C-alpha cells in the first residue's frame, strides 16, 4: 500500500483516489471473510484496525514526501528530523 501511494505522492488527487480504491478493495475482502467465510468478530475487527493503520501510514508518508519535495525535509530547531502527528477528528476522534 505504501509503495503504491509513494509512486503517486506528487499528485494529491491521485493519492486520495488510490487510498479510497485500496480501502474499498480491502473492506470488500474483510467483508467476504466475515459474511461468507464466517470469520470471528475478533479477526474481522483486527483486520479493520490493521487496514486503518496501513491507510494512515500511507497517507502520512505521502504527506511527508509532499512537504519534503516543496520545502525540504522538516527539522526541529536542533536540526533533527521533525516528527509527524496524526489527529483523528469527527467520528474517528474518540468520544468526549
């Protein structure tokens, strides 16, 4: 997933389209395992979590590459590579 998205990292629209296509394909695969193969809830929810993690990782890599291409690698005031953080908002952001 990451390599597929990395190849498109210069084009935000193409990255978003690829992430949507991958999400749909993998969601269909997980649904098949749930409905047809009768996989347990534990397996299905774990696969959904792995998919979410992989999608976020691919999106962060693409975003980091885009920033690096435009402005160079982000660094801290001490010159070390900067870290990225992902904040979940809306229905995925937890409850208050």
